[in-house]
C-alpha cells in the first residue's frame, strides 16, 4: 500500500514538472520569435532609410534622369542590411499638392522583411 502511494505522488510530481517545463519552453520560443521579428523590422526600417537617402542622392547627382512629371519604381543597386535588393521597392512620384515647392517629389520605400 505504501509503495502505491509513493508511486502516485512521484507520478503526479513528474506530471507537474513536465507541465511547467513545457510552459517554459513555449514562453522561451515565443520570446525568440518576437525578438527575431523585431530584429527583422529594425533592419527593414534602416534599409528603407538607406534606400531613401540613396535615391535622394541619385536625384541630386543626376537631376535630368528623374523628370519631375514622371513616376519611377526601382530597386537599390545592392542588398542593404542583409535584405535582398529585390525585397526593397523605391517609388518616386509627383507631388500633387499645390503648397509644395516647385520640383518637390514623393519618395516612398517599401521593404518586405518576412521570412
């Protein structure tokens, strides 16, 4: 009878420890996924900033290459921050508001940072 009670207590303790260990593993993997997403998002943000400044520099150096009444969609010349250049899209458009200075352009950068 004593052995049966001890066995039951030991099995219950093993079950409780297993449940706690499973919960800890779940929490750790969730945190790792969240951290990876945050790192990717930060890289994408800085890749977008770098692409924006690259295209502004290109427009300053070669103003005749980007006609003010035209729209352009292009990719940067190389990968930025570990993000492939094909996942970075730069859009240059016309400014449609009358309050903007002459020659003002819209520059939007889209970065796909998913797996």
